[in-house]
C-alpha cells in the first residue's frame, strides 16, 4: 500500500479539486492550471523515485526562474526529499563548494548552465544529471524523462516534519551556509504571508526576483500557491517586462528590493506607468531608503516591508498595507506566528525605544545549517534565532532597523549606525547610491567613510560632507568620501560591505 502522509504537495491537489482549470502559473505567455501543475508534480515525483531519490536526498537546481523549479519543490515534498536551488550568478568554483557540501543525488540544470557545471562535474560525482530546455552530452533531457514517467507514480512518503529546502546564503559575509527549512516551516511562512498581504485565491502575484533566494521563492510565490492564487512568473528582472506585466497582466501584488525599485523609478516608463492594479508592493530588505518608497507612494501604490532572513523562512515581521503610508521605512510588527525580542550584549531585553539585537522565534524558522552544528549553535539559542540586526521598537509597537550588528561603527566609544547616514545620502539628487562603512583609525578606533556613486559628475567631496551639517551629531559625520562606479551588491540588493571595507584598507 502506498503511504500518503500529509505534505506540501497536497496544496496543489487540493486547489485542483476546487479550481481545476484556474491558472496556477502564467509563464512565457502560457497558463499552467492547478490541475496541470499537480499532474507535473506527480510525474516529477515518479521520475525522481525511479532515479533512487528517497527521504532526505538532495536535488540541486541551477537555472533562471522556471515552473520546473516549483514542480521540483513540491515533488521533493511528496517524497520527503530536499530541493537545493543554486544561485546562477555564482562562478563554477563557487558552485563546486556548495555541491560538494550538499551531495545531491540529482542535478537539474537549464541548458545555458550545463557547460559551467561540466567544469566542476567532480563536485557532484555520480549524481543523475537532467537538462532542462534542450540536449547536452552526458545529460538526460528532462522533458523526455518526464514523458516516460507514469503520472502520480512517486511515493507519497513526505511529511511536514521533513526538510524540503536548503538555501545557501553568504549574506554579506562571503561565507556560504546552507539554511535548512522544513515543509512545516514553509507552511507557517505561507500563513504569515497570507496575513502580511491579505492573500486570497483571487490575487495575481508578479514574481521576477530570483527563486534561488527565499525572498523570490517564499515571500509571495509559494504562499500564493498555498492560497490558490495565480503567479505571473518571469525568468528574471527586466524593467520593460515588469511594466508590461503590470499594465497588461494586472497583478495585485509584487515584491521588490531597493535595487529593483531604483531601476524602475529611473526608467523612462515610470512617470506614465499605470500601476493601479497593485494593491501592495512589498519590499524585502532590512533598511529601505524612504525616497524609493515615496516615489511609489506618489503614484498611489502602498509600499510595505517584509523583514526577515533566509533562516527565518523569511517572513518574521511585516508592514501591512493599511500602515504603509504612515510608517514609511518601518519593518512593521512581528508576524502573527512569530515572536521578536530586542536584547543587549548580555541577552537582556532592552527598554522600548532603545536599540539592540533582534531575536526571532517561530515555527517558520530553519531547523539548522546543513552539516554545520557549530554555526547552528552559534545562531540559535533556546529556539531564538540571532539575526545580527540592530533595531528598536517604538512606543506604537512598530519595529525600526538601524543596521547589521557587525556593521555598527564604534567611533570613540559612540555607536554610529550607517543606515542613518545612508538615509541622508539617499535624499541627495546628485547621488545615485551610497553606503557608509568603517575605516580603522589610530585615534578613534574606526571612523565612518561615505562611499558614493555619483549621478552628477560635478559632485565633490565637500558637497557630500555638507549634507550632514546641522542634521546629525558631529561625531556621526563621515570623515571622508570615496567615489566609485557602483556598489557591490548581493542578489537581494544588499550592499556587500565587507568588500567596501576591504577596498578602504587595501
């Protein structure tokens, strides 16, 4: 008898019973119904089963956004296996490190990435190799293999307690760790998302952020499938395609990061773009420059915020639609199924209004880092995840993020939060983007330095320094200004401060 433990794949089967022909996905000009995607998951589970995939085995995927990534996720859930999406922006040696660590039983890659993986084939040894979108020597064509797989042949042995996702994250430190999320964590994250967005089956969700990251995958996309909504899926972010999708596809929700917001605001189509279908844009980042938010607010579109990290699923706190205009820049309030503490260096709760490190607890958290008990123990204390973010809770209960704990600049014994300085820099029309980082100093220990990308070629050092006069305490003022062509960022738009600090000290 086939076991049929409850698991995430039940979401698709359940919605197919109620809305057989409704599009679950709209991709490359075509609709994929809930019935279609449920059948695809059954075939994929059968194929993976035939390749020897069983509970706990890893399946790596390397490619741009594609329906098959979601099919693989739900097929893995059905079997109790684990999907490991790879960042397509990494170089082959970086993929090799992750693949050796994850030890996948199956590797699925889009055709344009096969050559790069062949360079590091030793890193995934005897794993079965499936190619999506074409044929490659040494790889089995996925479409052909699926055709040969009988529908719904995969064993239904997955459970909500099983790990289903390993997401490798280097954050802004450069050291990758694999955060392990269970099916239960994704379920509770979806419930938090439902409240954050007032998500219902009538919604149309536009996804263009990369789904190898929990932001693109778990903030709206997977929760939309839990809610029976439709996901308009783009391969990657392209401004013209986003404007066309909003005006033509009329989505009600979408997710952005600061770099995307800046690209859209600076585009020639922004001023006349019809964004009226959007009930809410959520922004995923710890600190979002108010100027970016206000540009969308002037077009009548509320911009909320999702606060969290890979390790929290990621939804730990959020700013809802009804609060968006009044609380610009706030991270909102703790998610319905999360608790947040703010503590000092001795792990003591700090008073309201005082800054400290944010700790998060909830059923959406990771169960640990893959094969890294030391890192897990360091990050998790008594069920609380130490975010490394510094922030405070205001008198009205809203959370405000100052900065990353490791990015706080301690100059002459005084704490300086780069985010506070960067907000002022973001308000200058002559500056395209800017960051503030520490530079060692013999007298003060370290001092803040403004790293600036000019929009106006005539912008000089003194003009930047003058922005702070009379607006911030003098000890917070940058001691120097360094001009560069662009800021180094990770895929979610967060500045890689460790790279900037290295430049300042080299």
